[in-house]
């Protein structure tokens, strides 16, 4: 950590003075890709807890997404067994606890104080660990609890879905929904470590596996043309969830997300641009309009196709680029139309357009939307033409209904 305190150009006298306080704190955390995390001979979890203080016996508590616990009934026993075998390095403070999972947990205002109280009751402090095992929404909740208890407890994420392993789980955000707004309460708090275990994906429904691929298409479109080419070539294997293809997709997608967060210049989103949210202005609104009937990735896929076509119409992306995006998403198994795209509110206003203002409101400042300059290259714009959005929607409806 570096720090600097210096006077600012200002008239300093006995009555007033001003100094510039400046310091920088580096953040780093490992992201592991492994299998059978809690097999007794797998060193990853042990190495994670010992990373900073190898001579210490570390205390930890575990919260498990109820959906994961149902799919892996031996998981609690496996964790306890692992802690017993490695008792020289760790202490499991309490038996692993199951907590509801899925997006609804972010809408339950009672869960955050309940889990915070549990950490206090167990004596979990800033040198202990909170381990969350579950999907992205569940990890958002547990991460927020960890970040706001004792002003920050070390949090170990164990993502269990494709979407969490290749996108949200490797990020630095967490939070819950409040006052009718998505992720209104939260913090930017990097995890202590991210442990991706491919075995957790085994029991996922194919729909959920495929939904997570949308984020890979997204990041390829804005950052990596070669990855997009590979996704096109591997679409059949990915649609059937072939394990080797899924592992490669997840790892490359995570790498690109990590690169953007670490080197994109704005990891805590202090500015107005959010390139990793390409296609998301409409997706977030569509999720709400369908009352989460659509998975997040399914809504994102529609948003990607919509904004690709819009990019062509406004002269950014060369014609034909939108056809490649649409064709890849269809080949992966996505449905790219939902009637809610054209729904109206009680006043007869086009509901989807509210998504633009909500997107801006979340950060404040100037509306900034990422569109496509080319396959693999994003570009920020600061306005969206309503007429062109309608044209893009008409194109998308025709392509889907005519398929």
C-alpha cells in the first residue's frame, strides 16, 4: 500500500488548510478451476485458507444454496469430513448451513440481518472465513453479508452454476434488491478466493447450463473475436453441454471478465460505462417484465441479438454481423423473442424503454450503452434512438417467428 499526504494549492493559514489524502491498495485473489473440491486429497480448499497465513489454524463457516444441497445430499458431510482430515489447518466452526437460493433470496429483507446475526453468534471475525456455495444470486447475498459484517470478513466463493463460474462469481460486486430496484444495496468487495468446481455443474438442468453461455457470447462480442469464432465452431458441443467444451468456454469467459475488471480502468464502476453489461439494458428489464420466467442468460441472449441489430442500423457494425450473432445464439438453443418485449404499462407506455433509464439510474451520470463496432470490439454510445429500437425489435420478431 502506498500513501501520500500533501498540501493542495490553497491559501493555508491559521484558520484553514487543505490536504490531499491519497493511497492505493492492491487487490488480488486466486480463481481456481478444479473438480471434487472437498475430496480429502484435493489441496485447493486447504491451500486457499492457508494462502496468507500458512502457519495458522483458520476458522470458517459455510452457507450452502438450498438448491445445491438438494442436488448434492452428501455435501455437508463431505465438508465436515474434509475439515476433519485437515484439522491441523482449519476449524469448521459450525455444521454447514443451508440457505434458500435463487433470485428470490435477494428480495427477502430478513435474510441479511439473520445471516449477520449468525456470524456474530458464531464469533466469526475479520480473520475467519465465510464460505458461500451456490449460484450467482446466492453468492451476491452471502458476499453482501460478509462485506458488511465487521466491515468485511474474508469471503470464499464457490460458484455452482455456469453463469456464476464464468461471470458473476469472478467479479467484485455483491448485493441484494431493495425498494423495487435490482442490486440497490451492495458493496464492491473482492472475494478472498473463487473456487470453481466443475462437478457442481453435473446436476444442472440443460436449460441452466445453456443460459450461462450467453455471457460467453457477450464477452466474446466486445473483447475477443477469436473466442467468438471458437464459440461458433463449438456450438453443437456446447448445446449438448459436452463437458470438455463447457470447461473451455467457462475458463475463457472467466479470463476475459477478470481481464476487464482488472485492466479496464474502472473495477468499482465510478464512471458511467459498463462494457460487461453489453446487451443488459433490455435484459434486466425483460427479466422483471417476465417476473423472472426468463433466466438471466436467456434475457441477455435476447439483448445481445437486439443490440447487434441496432448496431447495424445505426452504422456501427457492418451488415451481416447481426446475422452471425443471431445464428450463433439460435444454434446454442436460445429463443430470441418474448411477448413482454412489446408490453405496455398502465399508462400505455412502452415498458421496455424504461430499461434505458433504469440502466442509467443505477450508476447515475450519463447514459452509456455498449454497442458493437465489430465482432470482438465494443463501442460506447450515449443515446439510443427509440425508432431504431423498434425497428430492431421488428427484425428480431420476424427472424424468430419466421424460423
